[in-house]
């Protein structure tokens, strides 16, 4: 399956946004010292 340039860009942006959200969520979990939960998020 081939992706168009626009589809590739959209996929990259989606994955970057998902990664940023996961990182932000993990920072909150770490701030609350929930180490096992934080490790599972990464």
C-alpha cells in the first residue's frame, strides 16, 4: 500500500501528537510518584 505525501504528513503529525500526549500524561503520573504506571506508559 502506497501513501500519498499528504497521507504521510498526516500520519507523522498524528504519531507526534500521540507521543506528546503520552509524555504529558506520564509527567503527571511521575509527579504523583506512581512509578509502575509511569513505566507502563513508556
